[in-house]
């Protein structure tokens, strides 16, 4: 009986802690959003964070997108050739990337590269008492440190997802048309006829924007709340990557259910 009571007590304590952290994170997000005007008044800071989160992530995004598109081209051709529908290879590659793989894989890479870096940077600023020093100088750390990084990540994510999808389509073209020999005109014409701007492209952009907001929110919150020790910053960085991955996949299911259930 004591073991069961201890187990229930542990589960209850974890649940209460989780609810408390979620509530505090929501208040933190609202506080960050309230400083949006100051983030854009300090435009140079926000642009610098766009460079840090977006431009410095381009290499991994472009290279990964190219190889994902090449794999899609190989796998898609192997499947379509059995049904004599190889002319639909462009459609398969484009819809897979624009609807699903582009936003999701780009967001996972963004969380691993930029999200972890944001958490570590803010956590180290807390550990070295830079945030406390700002408080003493009557400078709000949320306005000066958090808000520019938050909006830098939110603005970068849709652009990175678009780059991922574009390079992925290029990779599918290189494999399908250049390497295998699918007709180039059919590849592009079928793609243009089948990809709908609102149902596919716009919904993909909305997905990537939601993922960017969620990942950046988690990153800045974990960094700001990290214990001011090396171990605390390390654990906060790990939590950012793990939590972001789970949230991205959960949000992807929810958004897909609402966006694409009427398409067909």
C-alpha cells in the first residue's frame, strides 16, 4: 500500500508541476508578446536574431532538404513505376514536401540548431548574472533579450521551411529527371496542375509559422527559467530539443486534421 501511495504521490506531484510550468510559460509568452512593439523599435536587434536563427541555419536546411527530395524521388519513382504513373513523380514530391515534410522536418532541424542555441545563450546570460545586471540598470530583460530572439525565430521559421521545400523539389527533379529520365515537361506540368496555392502552399506556411512560434517560445522560456549552473543550462537545452520535437509532431497532427480533412 505504501508503494502505491508513493507512486500516486509522485504522479500527482509531477502533474501539478507540469500544470504550473504550463501556466507560467503561458504568462511568460503573454509578457513577451506585450513587448512586441519594443522588439520592432529595436529593429537592429531583431534583424540580428533573424540572422542568427535563420541565416546561420540555412546550410543544414538546404542540404537536408536536397537529400530528402532526392530520397523522395527515388522512393516515389520505385512506387509509381509499378502503376505506370511515373509522370506523377513531380506531384508526389511537391505535395509531400509542401504539405508535410517541409514544415515538419525544417521545424525539427530548427529546434535542434537554433532552438538549442537560443536556450543556451539565454541560460548562460542568466548563469553569468547578465540578466540580473539589466534589472539593476532598470532594463527589462524580457524586452531587451527575450522579445528580439522570440520574433527572430518566429520570422525565420516559415522562410526556412520554404527553402527546405524548394531545395527538396530540386532534389526530386535531379533524381527523377536528370538521373532516372522522367520527362521534364510532365514533371513540372503535373506539379503545377496539382499543387493548389491555398490548400497546399498557404496551409504549409501556416504550419511552419505555428511550429516556429511553438519552438521559439519553448526555447526562450527554457533558457530564461534555466537554473544558473552549467548543469542547469545543459538540462534546459536538452528539454528544449525534446519538448520541441514532441510539440511539433503533436501540432502537426492537429493542424493536418483541421486543414486537409476536406481535401480529396
